[in-house]
């Protein structure tokens, strides 16, 4: 699947556009799943900044990372940058993934029209000022469109921006992105178990593309409970003292315990 090269734009999708009313209905519905899926729809007010600022302003990004470090109580900017990237990846992935799975609709996440507001814990509130989208019914087509929209269009430039201000391994960040995607799948099927099949299908497709490939292993040890083990570590243990449930550094001799944690939704302290 090496044809995924360019992010989607309103003029280059090759997909049928969804009506504005349909896009608004889908955003409202998927936002109701939970906090990580929330996407506001309104004009940008004072304090709201376009996502392009986070991707292109090193000084602003450094400030956000420092705020995250302060919230976490650490002076290790590498740890703060890692967790910030994962939180942002989760926030960008979740509404797009949920809308594609639940409604066969790809939300336009053009960073010029997506705005964010600083938050102490790094969980960025998001709103879109020019809601648009396209119809994507086929899982492979949806994976291609989501990959180009979220991974190429947003996470690749965010990862490059983070690495420009903090020394951090690319593989660690892509492990974070994969973990965020897996967390999105779990959160979605926990609230809407009827979507388990299509969510797993789309998740597996995405985890087999580009830098997400070989970041870990996705399984379903119990029906309706996707479980992901990554091959890297997000570094959160340097703050908490504990490793996350999907960590590649957790004792490989205890897979049963790790799956039990996943099935019962008891992933350790790191916020997704």
C-alpha cells in the first residue's frame, strides 16, 4: 500500500462529497461517544489557534511541551513531548476514525480549518470552522483516506515539528500513534459494541500502512475487546514508575495478565 503519499484536500479526494448537513450530523453523533471523539463546530474565537500553528511554530510547540512537562511534574522534555504527541494523535484520530466506522464518512481535517485551544493537561480541545467531508464506504478505501488525512496530513508534520525541538526517536512517536489508534478502537467499541467488526477491520488496515506497520500486534483475545501490544515504549514509566498495559517493555512472559487488563478496560495510568 505504498500509493499513500499525499494528504487529501477538498480538490484531490476522488471521493463523493458529503452534504454539509450530513457532516454536521455525523460530527454531533460521534462527539457524543466521549471526550476523545469531541469535535466542536463553530468559528474561531479569541484563544483558539489554527492547527497549522502547532505544526509550524517551533516556539509555540516548545511552550506547549513545557506546559505538559509542568503538568506531569517532570523536567524531561522528551517524556513530555512523547505524551503530548500521543494525546494529540488520539484527539486527531478519534473523531475521524469514529465517523468513518460509524457512518462511512471522512471528516475534512484540513489543519487550516481545525482550531485548538491550550489545555494544561495537553488534551487539546478541537473545533472545525469549515465542516466538510466525503463518503467512504469500503474499508480499504476508508483506510487509505484516513491515512492520508490523519497520518500524512497531520501526524507526519507534527512528528517532524516535535523532533525539531526535542531529540526523540521517530519509532517511539509512531508507536504512540499506533497506541492512540488502538485506544480509539477500544473506546469506540466499548460504547458502541455493534461497531466492533468494522472498527477492527479498519484498524487492521490502518496498522498495515507506512510507519504504522510493525509498530505492534493487534488481537481480539475476547469478543468485542481489541488488544494491542506495541513494540516500543512511550516513556511514561519515567514519571509514573509503572509501564502501560500495551508497553513493549512489559514482561513478555505475562501475556495473559496483559490481555486481562485490556479486556477489563484497566489500562494503567497513562491517559490515551
